[in-house]
C-alpha cells in the first residue's frame, strides 16, 4: 500500500514549492468489547444525529470539505462522482450527521464492509462547533451505534497531526492501541488554521487496512 493510501496527510496535489516534509506518527486503535466503553458525556446543547441514507453527493462533499478543510483531507475530493457514490451509497457504509438546533454540525462515517468489523472511517465537526463539547458526545454516540452491529471489534486510528489530546481521548473512551508506525508525509506550507480546526473533533484522516 502506498504512502498516499495510508494517510490523508499526504497532500500530493500541491507543487514542490508549497510542500514540507514531516514525520507523522500514526496510532491504530481498537476496541474488542462494548464493555470497555467509558460513560459518554451528554450533549452540551440540543442535538440529534440522523443517518443520511444515500446522501446526495453534493451534501456529502459539503460535509467532507467543510469538516476536513483544516485537516488536509483530500482523498474524497479527488474521487469522481461514480467512485464516491460506490462508497457512500454502499449499504454497509453509514454517513451519520450531527445536527445542532437544526444546523449540520459534523458527521461520523461508519464502515462495515469488512465482515465482523466496524471502522470509524471519518469523524469530525464543522469548525464552528469545535471546542464546545460535541466531539466526546458524538464519539460516544458513534461507539453505541457501532456496537449495535455486534462486531468482533471497532477500530480507528489517529495521527500526530491531530489535537494533542486526541489519542488520550480515544484511550479514555475505551480504545486500546494495537499498532503504530511513523511515515514521512508532505504537507502544505501555510499558517495554522484560524478556525480552531484541531479541537475536540479528533478527526480521522485515513483508511488503512489493519
């Protein structure tokens, strides 16, 4: 598997003059029993999570592009409509959207295409909702939903470009680390995001096979 497949941090769509090389540590985490879950915090404001069944591609791209704008997300941007639809319209893939007072505030994508496993493939908040307590609440919701399918395990990963507390939050939620790797990736030269994008959302950036 190529480096570009293993991490969304690899922004190879940029010219060499706009890139810098960094070493990124990727931690792979799993949960093998629902009994390991910690108690999830309540929602800080009126909120509801609804599944977007066969979402329109324009709506999915809005969610993906807005949540991932500060996080080097680009893989789904590069997919054509047919390839993207093949993923998000698959019956084993759920796009669950968080709404706060009727406004989209984030999403979590659960992937059950590997038998007996659920991957939290994408997870994050729209920037205006970062730092307001929605991240841990949405993670708790995602775990409850994932375990409702009675998988052998639930898994995800996080890397060193996430919020410094992201790994600790996942471990506190009940995940255990099972693998780690360090990869060299290319990132865009730019000022840090000014919208608080590295907050409680704890974004997942890639979909490597475990």
